[in-house]
């Protein structure tokens, strides 16, 4: 348990992490130094060797005006640096505006403990240099409504690729922001959960797949422009009454259930 960390003067993109378990509280001051291509005013968190880092600190812009950014997971190709879980669980809420980057090379899981755990910026999913990498997004408490947009950053052809984002954990949650980019999202969990997509995801060209649990689609364009896959008899996709004219660009799978509201016209 660590209360208060001052990284002033550190450079080269220093990370705070654990390979076992650590809980951070109190103020965390980022470095103001730009060095080695690593941006200043950025806090970087990771967990390796299946460890868990819990950030209970309230993360805010520097002096209320300089945007703070957050990076989750090391960009290193060494998977041991980023195969654990980072929990953002602020006591009174995060207000930082500089956005969050989720690095994907190691298979990190990002767990959220409040509706505003990601501040007010965008969650950017970085490309992976390890093909087939799976990263996770989950909630540590039930019925969170996450408002942030989620952007899958375009990979460089022949250099890197888009990771698979697993919607996981043991609690239901909602992603209310817009999804965009070309990613691959899967709802798969040991115990089935309900995940709601309530944003207009017409800018998302990746595929959505459900292995078990229910994917609740609360917008006509919630499924984006990729393929919706129902991959087992335990897979369900449900368009709500807010999606009376839902659009699907592809439907895959020989099992599972697709549920439409009464009177809906499916395109």
C-alpha cells in the first residue's frame, strides 16, 4: 500500500507497476520531462506476472489546466510486463482530460471501478506487435455506465495488428460512448454477464462476437458495420426498444439467439 508518489524529473516513460499486488492512494505527480519520445504529463500503470495494481488515487489535470494522460500496460514486447490487471477505482472520481491509452502487447486487463474511472477523454486501444493478443476490459462493481468513446488505433500494415478486446469480469456494465476503428470485440466469460452498447457505433468496422452472456444493443447502429457472431447456444444479442430499426452488416454462427423488440424492422 503506497500513499503519494512524486515522479517529477523522471524521464523515458517511467511506469508504476507490480508483479504481485499493490494499492496506490493519495496524489500521484507525473513527470514534466519529455524524453525518448515519451510524452510529459502522463501517468503510466502496468501489472506483470498476473499481478494486480489498484489505483485508488483521484487522477486530475495538472494544476487544473495542463491535461493529464494515462497509459495502461507497457509497450514492451516482453509479455511479462503487462499480463496482469490494472484497476482504476478512484474514491471520488477521475477528472483528467488527456485520454487513456491501452497498450496491447502483453495482454493486460483494465478494470474500472466507477463510471468516470477513465476521466473525460477517449480510451485508445493501441495496435499490437504480437499477433493474436487478447486484452480485457471489465468492471469491479455492477451496472457501471462508461461514457468514454473507444477508438481502435489503425495498425501499420505489415508491422502490427489490432488486438482482441474481451469484455469480461463478473459484473454487468454499459459502454455508452461511440466505438470506432477496426477492432475485434468478444463477450466471453467464465460466468455469463450482460454488456450493453448504447452508443452510435457506425464508425466501428470490426467484428462483435458473443460466446456466452448477453450483448445488449441499445442503438440502431450499436453493432457497427462488421459481423455480429453468435458462437454458442449460450450467446445472446438483444436489440432493445430504443433500436426499433436495427442494422446488421453481417450475422455469423449456427447457434445462439438474436432478440428484436416487437415491431422492429431489421436491416
